[in-house]
C-alpha cells in the first residue's frame, strides 16, 4: 500500500515536471514578453528595454532559462514576479487558501446535492420528480459555469435587488460577507458537478437496485433504508468517485474565470493576470499548483476506491 | 397431507409489463407446502418457476401478482402491506438464489451480511449478532468460521458463498426456505455437499423447502413432492416416486428421458426436447406444449385442464381424458 502511494507520487512528480517544461516553453512562444507589454507607449528606448530583459534573464535561450529556473526551483526558489518584484512563493501562498476554499466548497456541495438528487431520482424512477431531476441535470451539464454565475447574478439583482459585496474579505475577518461573496461562484462552480453526479448516481443506483445482491438484502427482510442507503448507495460510490476526479478539472478551470468575474483574489485570478502580463514565473508556479492539486486528488481518490471496495484492496491493483 | 399446509398458492397469476403490453409469466399456478416438507418445482428455463417463488416473497420487481392468492400459515400475502411482507421475509420465509457470487454484496464481509439478517428482524446487539453469525457459518460447514466471518465474498469459493447464503437464510430460523436453483452454478461435487447440507438443515430444524431446479436428479434425491411447470403453468404434480417412476404428462416424460445415464447409447443423439419454451408474449394456443409434444393430436388445439390421475396427483394432458386415460398413459410411457 505504502509502496503504491510512493509510486503514484513518483508518477505525479514526473507529470508535474512535464507540465512545467511545457508551460515554460509555451509561455515564451506567446508573442510579446513582460518587458514589451510593461513598457509599451512609455517611450523607453530599445536599449533600456534590452537591459531590463537581461535583468530578468529573458535574453538567454529558452533552454538555458529553463535550466536555470529548474535549478532554482529545486532549491525552493520559484523566482520573483516581473511585476511586483515579490517572491512568487509568497504571492502564491497567500492566494492558495482562497481558491482551495472556493473549489472545495463547490465540489462538496455539488457532490452532496448530486448524490441526494440522484438517489431520489433512482427511487422515484419514471415519476415527475425523476423527470425533473434529469431535465435539470441535462440543463446544468450543458450550460457553462460562468453563464450560470451571470444568470444568478442578474436574477438576484433584478428580483431581489441583491448583489454580492465587491471587496473580498476572507472568512477570518467577516464570515457573512465572505459567504455572500462566494455564494454565487460556489453555486455556479458546483452545479455542473452536481448535475453530472446526479446523473451518475441515478444510473448506478438503478443498476445496483436491480442487482442480485440487493434482491438478497430484500429477501432478508431488510428495511428500505438498509437496502437503499447501506447497500445500493455504497455500491454506487465508486462510479461517483471517478466522476469527482474529472469534476475537479472543471472546477479548477472554472475558478480562473469566476475569480476574475467576482473579484476573488485566488490563484485563478493570479494566473489570469499573469498570463496577460506574460509574468512567466507566476504562470509557471500557478500551473504547477493546479497540476499538483489534480495529481494529488487522483491519488486520494484511488485510495478511497480501495477503502470502499475490498476487491481493489486485496487485488493486484494496489500491489 | 396430515398437517395443514404452511404455504398455499392458489391460482397464482403473475403479470409483467412490456413495451408490447402486459404478459403473463405465470398463469393459474397452485401448490402447497406442508411444514417440514420438500416440494420441488421443475421445468426448463422460462417456465415460471423462479417467478412463482419470487411472487411468494413479494420480490417481483417490475412484475405484479395479477390474480390468485398466496397464503402463509393461513395469512393472505397477496396485497399484504409492504412492511408485513418485509417482516415475513427472512424471518419466516427465507430464500437462497442461483448465483451465490452475485447474490452477496461485494462490499461487506460475509459476517456482516449474516448478522444483518438477524439485526433487521430482532433487536440484537452487534456483538451478539456477530457471535451468532460465526455459529451459523459453522453450522453450514464453512471452514474456520472465526476467521471467515471477516472474509469478503470474493475471497470465498462458489460453494462457500452458497453456504454463506444458506447461513443468511437460516439466521432467523424460517419455517420455509425457498431455494432457487441453489446448485446450478456449482460443480457436481460441491452440489452434492450443498444438497447434503440442505437435507441436514431440514432434518435439524424441520424447515420446509421449496426447491426450484431443472435437474430431475436433484428432485429424486431431495424432494417429497414435485411440481412440473411448463410455460407458466403446472403440467403435472404428485409424489416424487410416482411422477418420476411413471410420468403422466408427455412433458414430464420428455424431461426424464433427456437425462443421460451411463446406459445412454453414445452413437445416437440425446433425446432432447426439440425447440424451446415459448415466450410468454408468443404463447401457442391450446396446450402450451403441443408444438413440441411427441404425442400431439387433435384435441391439443384446446388447452387441457389438470386431470386428477391418482391421489394427490394430476397432469395437464388430454391423454388422461375419460375413455382414453389408461391406454394413453401407458402409450406415453412407451415413448423414448
């Protein structure tokens, strides 16, 4: 088991290295660099700009830059922002909790509601409730999260004359203000996952409810609660876990747009601004963060599979 | 039958909805099981054996009982409250199934699944239930029950899984155990062990068995009485010795003839019954067996009733009709 985790972590490290190299190179292929964007229309001479480039180390060939950067990164130095001049690590660490809170809340709410709706739909198969859940699930799956956010924002403003506060306050300072601020982004981020999970839960619950082992549980004279919540639901969890992993990618991508829309100072906003500014060190650091979060989540999900299903636990999969 | 029957099924009709309209998987099936008795239900796949058994427990799924009655200890179960049926299931009537691998929940230990059968019916402390589970697993002959109680279904062999199923069935000491082809998925040596176990259970607990099978050998080994079903109908019933010794119905005869024996000649094709059981949506008119029957004649265009052909014995065939009975039964016997 430990060996398995270590090996997965090793694969994860390789994936992150490849992602880093890829982003590092791609960013430098994008037309315009930090210096020209920063100094445009300021009348600074080409010679001065070149001096600044040399200062940032941007005059060296890409591979040299990459090599130097990797060397620094290995020592724990992710560089400094071309703009603020602050160390990237510092800039970054103060924003990570914001995005993690947002993403985690969205995933948890989406998963809980999705499973609940899925179970209800499966139990009322063919009824109006089931039809409603399926209709809304398809709708939320088809509409991108930023559209959901815009609709929520407009709807609440028009009908209830309410809009979220604009200046971000952390949950530590003002919980109500924070909740008001992140409510819409969390809902918008969560609905897509909720819809996908509701559909998956519904279909795997139906499959499970029609299975031989559920017939055995019923033949035992088990109460409906035992049949549904203990046996059928637990047998549906592996499918839902798989989906959660995929959902994370969507949610993380969503934070980039939604943090920008709702002025939430998280990594999503940071990477967005950094890409516009060609602030290479920040972009690379954020990318590593997103890739790392994803890799870690997949490993955690794999371990959860084993926790749920003894066949995976004892099988060769984890050896 | 000296004692009043434990289970009485009368004119049972089970209907399933299909896109093409409702179909009857079981029509007009009647039988009874007395306390401690073993009744076998035989027939090919699709004859309605399992559906009849599931109807008794109210476990039909999409189907429903469209007519007739099922009485257990005199209590009507058709239309009974779902919670009443739930309380009977497992406690008074238990059931074990054909495929033990898929019939056990893969995510729970076998001990959990045995203990659950107890805890769903009686307020049993977890530890007591666990201890009782070990006892039950020992009783059904699972080796090393103290350790096996923590095993998951996939860690056991097919025979061991079926023993666990039997332990689940016995947990609340039911008066009736319905066995739906419990040995079909097992190899022959294991089958013999499971049949031995069921016999022992019946002897020790006085449990009545309703045994569904398509294997005439199993019937002769285990059952007191036998019910032969074809295409959703009972075609013959009576004591095992009589029905197997001198089958009254051409279908029963054909079923018995299709069992290979060491004496079966190897150079001629096996006497299998040509064709297959008609689907409930495409039932032949008249006698349901007539398209496959070696003794088909004019009267088979109308469906025959069950003719009494002896004490506690009946057969659904025109060959028993007044005037022709004696000669034709002998004639049927001559077939094959």
